[in-house]
């Protein structure tokens, strides 16, 4: 384990994912979300296949035990990606990023309902605090004197994407019991590429060569980001790396200002801070519980 390398890889992944989102946002007026999903998935495939080949995991990545599990993970993940990409064309990048922080909160709730994980009062309180932060970010959009149909549609798209991303995480937790990580990564890209083609009847468009380049770049960047993210967890524990997800708001503010002239509002900054505090509390509590479980294990009987 090399914690500093893991942190560096995680920050690189978050940075690249924010670049990918910026590229998608830049082309939101040129192509519909379904077409953007295709480019993001298709052009990530060579990167992922090359990575699996170099690791010697290509055969493993092509071998699955639960093909329908991968299919449904793909359906959920592609839908989440589509709604997320749609929101980028409707809202400022920092706002999309901040509202998207609801996904980990939904994951905690779904884990309790669908996986039977114990939902302790501390964690439930932190989830509630996180959702309050998300509401703070959205509040200006909910004010009666500032109602904007386009913005409200954007908020709805981000929230739907967050719910679907949380469901995808629950599905992945089930898949990892029988499937290799390389298989999950490879077949998601394959499924996403295939399913996105079903949106052709809803109107695809030629984005021009410059737009084509941006969309292709989103795929390459997204593929590299996925590799960095996967590699990070080989060098450091998930509990250590989790807080660095929140670096995305800093990158989103930077890119939003530089490339789209978007200045985050005070409500976005305050709400983001609340969500980050809530996420930090959950991570800290889970780490404490993990340390206690680790200390208890040596004294356990074989039955636990």
C-alpha cells in the first residue's frame, strides 16, 4: 500500500472527470445526451482494453459469471450518465457538481433498504445533513420569484442521475461478490456504447469536426480517469480516498469560471460546504468503526 500514490491517483481521476464533464458541457448545444454517452463510452474502450491487456487482465475482463447482472448495471449506469450529461447543458458546472453530491447520500439509504446494511443514528443524521446541503444549493431554483423551467429541468436531471448513480453503486456491490473488477469496468463500457445507440431515433446530429474532437476527447479522458480511479484503490483504503471526491467542486468552480464564465453563487458554496461536512462525518465514523472491527477480529472465535 502506498497512501500518497493512492491520493495522487484519486485527485488525478477527479480532475480528469471534471475535464470530461467540461468537454460534454461544451458540446451540449451540438449533440443530444444519448449521443454524448456514445462518444464517452466508445472512445474510452481502446483505453480500457489497452489497460487490461497491459495488466494481463484482458481474459478476465472478457469472462463473466452473471451476464444479466452486467446488463442491468449497464442500463442503470447509462441512464445515470444520460441524465447527468443532460443537466450539464441546463445548469452551471459547479451547481451540477454540488447537487450531484446527493448520490453518496442516496447510496447509504439504498444500502440500508436493498442490502440490509445497518443504518445507525449517526450515519442517518449525517445523511440528513448532507441532503440539507443539497437543498441549500437548489433553494434559489425553488424560489417562486425565480422559477425557471429550464433550470428546474436541470435540477431534476441531476437528482435523477444521483439516484441512478446510487443504485448503480448498490448493483456493483452485488456484482463484486462474483465478478472481477476488470470485467465490471470492461462490460460497462461495452454495454454503455451499445445501449446509447438506441437513442439514435431521438435525433443524433453531426457536431462538426471540432465538436467531434471534443466528444472523442471526453471518451479518452474518461477512460484514463477510470483507470486512475481503479488504480487508486490498489494503493490506499477507500476510507482514506473518499474525502478527495470533494475536490471536484474546486475543479468545477475553476473550469466553470475559465471556460463558461460561470461564477458560483453563495448558496452553491454554502450548500457544498454542508454536504462536504456531512460526507466527512460519515467517512470519519465508518473509519472509526472499521478500526474497532479490526481490533476485535484477533480475539474472535472462528464463528465470529
